[in-house]
C-alpha cells in the first residue's frame, strides 16, 4: 500500500487524533519516507530544510515510541537556536496532546531554575540547545541514561555554529543502543563524519533540498541603483498582496536604518538582528507572528529556524554573498504547501553574486522590467 496520508501509517489512535485535530492529512515527502523507519526503531538521516514538515517526521515517531512505564527523559532533540527549541517543543507537545506527553524546551537566556523545576516535575521529551543541555547535565538535574531516541535537528547549522564538541559530549552520555535521527539541509563531510561515528546503519532519505519550497514559489529580481533601493522597495510593498513579509539586510546597522525609514513612511515594521537580548527577540517575533506588525526587517539570524506561518513575501534588500543563504532566506515563505513570492533587489555591484545564485537553482527567477523605481508616487505595477 502506498503511504500518502497519516491514516495510512500504523499510528496510535491518540496520536492520530492529535494530528487530525491539527489538520494534518496528506504527508509531505520527508514525512512519508521517514516516519515509518523511525517508528520501526531504525536510525535515519534526512536531508530536508525547515518548512518541509520534518518536525512531524521525527516528532510523531518520538511520541509514538514513548514507554509510559519509564519516568525519565526518553526523547532528546538538539537544535541550534532558542527560537527553534521553542517551536519544535511546541509542535511535539501538540502531536502528543492526547498521549499526555510532557515536553520541555531548554535554552540559554531564560531562567535555568524554572527549567530545572519543570524538569523535576516529570518530562518525557526535551528539546534544547547544546549549551543549556550540558549545563543541566553538569548540575546533575538531567540524566541521559533513560534516553531512547536522539534527534539532531539542523545538524549542519549546529556544526557551523561550533557545537561539534558539545554534540559529541552529549551523545557520549546517552545509551549506546539509543535510536538516532539526524536532519540537515545540507550533507557535507562534517555532517557525514558525525553520522558515521554515532549512527547504526542509518536509512538515508534525501528530499531535494529547497526544491519543495521553490516549486510553490514565484521568484523575481529587480535591477536598481543602490540609491534607488528604498523607493523600489516601498513601491513593491504597496501591493495589496504583500500581507506578511520578511525583508533581509546584510548588517545590523542597515536593518535598523531600513526599518526606521520604512516606519517613517507609514509601514508597520519590526526589527530582528543578533544584537538583541532574548526578551527583545521574543517581542519582535511575537509582534510579527501575531500580525501586530506585518513587516519584519532582519539579518540572517532569522533566515533559519523560524517557523512563522502565512508569510506571503520575502524581500532580499541585499544580495547575499553566500548563495545558500539566498535559499535559506526565501525558504521562510511557500511553507507547508502554501504559495509564496520572493523578490531580490540587485544593484550593479551585486550582479556577480546574484548570477552565482541563479546558477544553483533549476527554477526560474524572472526579471521585473520597465517599472518606475525612482519616484515614491509611482508604485510598481502588480506583477505577482
């Protein structure tokens, strides 16, 4: 039988009930290929980016496989960022709603005492950043002896951030017979070295990276002088179909400056960059998530890990010098099967970097031609 929906999987009734209530019906490719082997206890390597449904791909089997007779922590998910820890924990808790699963997100920037208190009350699954996980282990409040299932989520990102020693230390403290899942947008030699060392005959699942998002996405670019970028962006933002958008800039300074300029022109903007405290980051994300501000001006700190629904547009105010960053940025829209639009403003000095991006994708990036971009009172015609 071909597996196409969650009802085709051998799921516990309470798990299926939670998924049905969440509106989960048709399986995305990574889910269709990963849930069954993970449910059978196999190690799995999955290549898939955020937004392709991979949290359910490992979260559903993790909830499904819990042993109710074991009191300790049985599932551990390592993630690179605080935001992703919160989002993954929230999703897994929803999958386990009727299974009465307790899930805890642990990360720096929040009171560790509060997390210790929740942990002591009984938790089956922990989702956390490597540093905070180790902190809890060193305080002897987190024992990994009862771990049955470990997931390394966005493994490439964790390696890029220098977490390799922390990840290896944590894995060394888990039982040798644990089940391991690894999910990554890219599979370079560092990721593969990790899989070879810590996984047992893993089943490899490769969902063509970025293509899922790109098939539902319209991509455009506009060639403009650097001095004309602000007016061009404002003209684009006046289109009524730009309901919720992220605008990416290269630097913190430019992010703040652009957000201020847009705000003065009447746009509801919010800012996000790496210089923010955790409280500031949470406030910015919540303002944007809940629609109080419909434009988020951000550096690449927001390009990965943020799972915010209903983003209609991505604007690249600056062309990223590293081509993969472009795909991570535009992957913030066209998520979970929805449509999306990505627009890149390219000045003449950025054309070489932009051509490198075009060379990496099979999908078409259409040029916007013949539009007025220098006068504020001449909006660019609708072309979406």
